């Protein structure tokens, strides 16, 4: 059976195989990513995410055929200032960085200086289609979103990125907090990405850690509601539900339309979210005979 991923889910899941908890080796991650890019579900898959520290030590050299046109997302684990250095390693291997993602502040820090530094560098990153400034959900958030929106209005391809999980409880925003962020991005016409914690489609309690995780189907429904102009309370409610039916009601009539606001998220497994989306009926899973 020939199967296509609906437009609503196009590029939803970036391939974060080398990051925890998957922590695949680079050769294994590259081999798996090539399989994903040629599979029937390829439209679901975004670029392979790689740390700047890995790229800047030349670890891609010899693993990539310059003619294959590998596209990656560069994660700035070495800081904003070192991004151009890491990017300089890509062209000789025929690799393109479609996007760059980097934290601009730690929790409790003013994010505006980091945003200013990142905006200066954005002009020196030719070929990069999108730059994501990771913002902590603490001090100065709304001012930071204003700065990103202003830069975007001036033609800089910058957007926001937020953390929705991690190894500490404070890294998991409440539904009200996440809804406020989604609506704030909506009000500013600002796309956003999410990272960490989105391990299953539906909101759930992880029995091992005791943390309640957001579901990516919840986020999808919430983003659709926000884009439709719904109030923040409605958006927050969609983030809390554990019954998939109201989430599917939001999404089912929009499958042929591009996804608004939410760019997507990184996952160390592509097949796990794919399986969940098939189970929910959002992707009609199958393989070419």
C-alpha cells in the first residue's frame, strides 16, 4: 500500500538520534537517517540534529558522501559565538545546515543579550533557513519574544524554541504556562519549536521519573486552537486532556493543511512517534509492496 504523511504532519519530527536517551553513535544515526529519508514516512522526518561539538571536531568527515546532499540541524551546544566555526566544517563534506538552534540564556538570565549576539551572527550564516533561539520560561520571556518578532518582521529567519522536559521538575512547564507561551507566539506571528519530554502522543505520567509529560498530539491540537484564535484557557485545556478524541477532532479536519505555529520537535526515535500517529489514525501506516 502506498502511503503519504498528511500535510499537517509534514516535517513534524526532527531526527535527534544522537541525543539522550537514544544516544546513537554517529555512524548508526547516519545510517538510520538515510533509511528514514527514503522510507514511505519520509515526509514526517525533519533534518538530522547534530551537536556543534561533534561537527567542529570533524567527526562527519569520511562518514558522508559529498554527493548525497545530507541536510542537518546544528545544535549549538558550544555556545552562540562558536556557531560559525562549526558551520565551516560542513561545506567540504557537502553537508547543509538547514537550521541552527542554540540557547540564548540560562534560567533566570536576561535573554536579550544572547538574542542580540545571535542576531548579529545570523547574517554570517548563509544558507541557513531558520535560526531557533531557545528561551527559558522564566525572566524576560515576553520581552525576548518581542525582540524575536521584531527581527523576524525585518526579514531575519529567526523563531523561538522552548524546553518541555528534562531531568528536573521545573523543566516541565504546566499546561497553563505552555498555553501562555503558545498564545504569545500566536499573537506575535512567531513560529516555535519544542524540545525534550515529548515522548508520547498523549499527556501521561512517567512511572519511572514521576514527571507528567506533555503529549505531542496535545501540542498539535493546542497549536491549532491557538491559530484559530481560541482563548488561552481553551488552549491550556487541550494540553491537559488524556482522552485522544478531542485532540483528533481538532486535527482530523485539517490533515491537508500546513501546520500553523508549531514547527515541530526533536525525537531520538522516529519510529516511536510514527507508531503513535498510526495508532491514532493521523497517519495511514503501510509499506510499498
